[in-house]
C-alpha cells in the first residue's frame, strides 16, 4: 500500500499544493495500482451492487467500468439542461436526479466529481464545492472528489480563469461530515506518469481505509513504482520545477490549439485546466445509415485520416462533442489539427 515513505511523501505534496484546512497525515492515505483500482476499491467499500453513484454530464466515460465491473454499481447521470455543470446552479439538477433515482429504486450512495473537470477542462469554483458539500450532507451521502488534474492548471489571462480549489481546503465542520469526504489523487496526469500506476485515496474515514486495505491484495502497487514515485515526491525542488514547466507547456498547447480552432470556426468549451479541449463537431456530422451512429461515422472518417477522437466517450448531452488532447509535441499537434 505504498510502504512508509510514499504516503509521507504524498502527504507533504498534498499539503503544499492543495492547502488542506487540516494537514493531511500519511495515515490518511492508501495507495493502489492506479486510480482505476482506487475507484473500484472505494466503490466496493462504500456501496452495494445496484447502488448508484451520481455524476453530472459530460463526464469521464470509463467510470462505468471502474465502478461497475466488479462492484456492480450504477453511474447515475444528472443532465444539466444547459446549466454549467461547474456552477452552484447545477446542484439543483443533482437533487432532481437523486430524487428520480430513489423513486426508480436505485439508492444514491455518493456524488462523484472530477476537479478540474474532465472533459470540460475547468476547475470547480469554491462556491460550487461548498454547495455540493452541503448537498451531500443534506442527503447523507458521500462526496468523492477526483483531483487527479489538480496541478494541470494555467492562467490564460482572459478574465475567465478559475483557480483550482481542493475540497480538502475547506473546514468541513459545518458543511459535510469528514467521514463522507474523500479525495482521489495520482501521478498519471500532473506528472505525466500513467505507467507508474500509482493512485491514492485520501480520507479521514478510518473505516473506509480499513475496508479498502482489506481488499488490496489484488491492487497493491509494484515496489519499483513506489520507489520511483517516492523519489519524485521527496525531491520538492524537482516537483516545483516540473509543475511550473508542465503548466507553461499546457498553456502554450491550449493557446495554440484554441487559435487553430477559432480560425476553423470550431466551437469549444472555455477553460484553463487539463490537457484537452471539449470541442463541438456537430456541424460536421453527416447522415448515417439505419443502425449507424453519426458520431461513429465522423470518428471513422477522422481515423481514416490518422486522427483519433473517440465518439461518445464522455456521455455528453448533445451529439457531436469530442475531447481533443493537445499535449503532444508541437509537430504532431500541428499535423493532427491540419488534418
């Protein structure tokens, strides 16, 4: 589960960058072989087969597999109907969907957010996080905040920047029972190290940590990965330098891609986080034969030209939206955008 050094190094990292209201301790952290494993372990520990996890749309599509394959949980999607999913107004939509799900016989055990949002590429404002915490307290459900993109933010100086705020930064005493607040973090995004397979659960809930630990036999990270991750996180000077460089390059990639999209008349969601833009290709959807999906038809045409955009991955409410990754080297990015 990370040995003694990795949790301590991760706690120091989180305390430096996530500004928790109360310092995170090494004992608050359990590390598995990636966040996919953590998703499964947390879902298995918090809920029973057939229970629901409430999410807004669009959202990372593989949550269905992470929480469903072994734990048998259902992702319950709250449609926003034009409301910004990152705004406080979205909480009313969560309540509507929770009530409907309960009436359908699917009890909701937790709200799951990705902050900064994937695929929208923007962080949740502090007011929204407070509203979500209060919503979870009112309904006596858990709040799971996947903050794996927490340091992949940058300033665009356009007046619309939303800084990343971790749910750990709030004194939750009067907002949400600390035993129902859980943060997920890993090294795959902010450190571009998906191959290390290191994902951590950060929670004050001892019972949850114990339940997760009981099922770690099949999800322990490798010793080599733990050693590498520890060496990275213990070198605070390197981490600071790497984070600065990463944010600079993500900003440059975002600005370059946005400029090309603007020139081509392709609309996209505004944001200042992540390594992707959520673009709208609906005007380019063509007629499809019976039984065909128009998004898949367009995606195949793009793939035939050497460009891979996965259709329907984010469960968007509107047809024709795709997540475009811009964190490749400039030559590759430029060629992909040209095509």
